[in-house]
C-alpha cells in the first residue's frame, strides 16, 4: 500500500494535468497510480513531467531507445513499478513485440541486435552504476553510433530522470497497477498470500 494517498481528482480543471493524463493514457492505456501519487505535490509534478517530456521529445534519441534505457535502469535499480511502466510503453504504446521485450528483460543488452541501441543501454547502465567509471572511450562509442553533444547530455539526464522515478515509487511503495507478467519476468515475482495482483488488463491490445 502506498505510503501517501493516491489523489484521483474528480474534477480536474488544470489544463496541464489534463494534458499529461491524456498523454499517459495514450501510451499506457490508463493513468497510472504513479501519477496519482505525484498529485500530492502537483506543482512539482507538472514541472517534473514537463522536463521528462522535453527529454523524451526534443533530443537526439528515438522513443524506443529511450524506453530501453528506462527498462534497463529501472530493472537495475530493482524498481518493479517503473520496469513494468516502461515495458508497457515500449510494448503497448510503441508496438514493440512482447516476446522481444521479455527477452530484453531476461538477457539485457545481449538481446539487442541494433548496435546503436546496445551501445546506448550499456552506457546508461554504466552511468547508473558508477558515473565515475565513464571513460573517453565510452563517449567515443556513442559518437560512433551518431550521438552529438546534445544526445550525450540527453542520455545522462535520462538515466538520472529514470532513477528519480525509481526512488520515488520504491520508497513510497506506489501500488503496482501493471501486468504481473512484467514483474514476474523481470524479477521472478510470485504472488504472496494476501498480496494484491496488478492490473492485468493494462497495456493489452484487443
């Protein structure tokens, strides 16, 4: 159970929040509990999600590349909630194959055929693990697959952005509302006695 209330406004008259709810419904199928948890601090929520949308929409990386980073970083940080969220966006919102998404969860970057995406994911995981370990050779590898200065800044910010959501949803125990399949594959999750199931209809195309 979440450690703060999940605030679901019955009559929202804030156009920015209305737009964010519509956007996430398009890519995930519904408004997630994470957004309702963020509504405890709506001023920050609007600013934070605005920055996230800039990172996702105005840099050098494609949306599938960005979601691979989100999945990899979230899984490394052991955040079941965010891992499932970004799997849902990749699979449901962007139309990626479900089995390929599962393979990525099981095998990491070894499951990626595209050299650019593999380089991106490996770099992101290294930044997430130990930013001091990044070398000039790591930067050169990204430049070799087409990154410019803007893309380099974007990617490091993405790692930080995803990690911040991981910490929020883990520390405040956001109620899991994605398909149980995602956390079962990523973390060998199995339902315990008395534990609620996720929303196993979310992100399922008819």
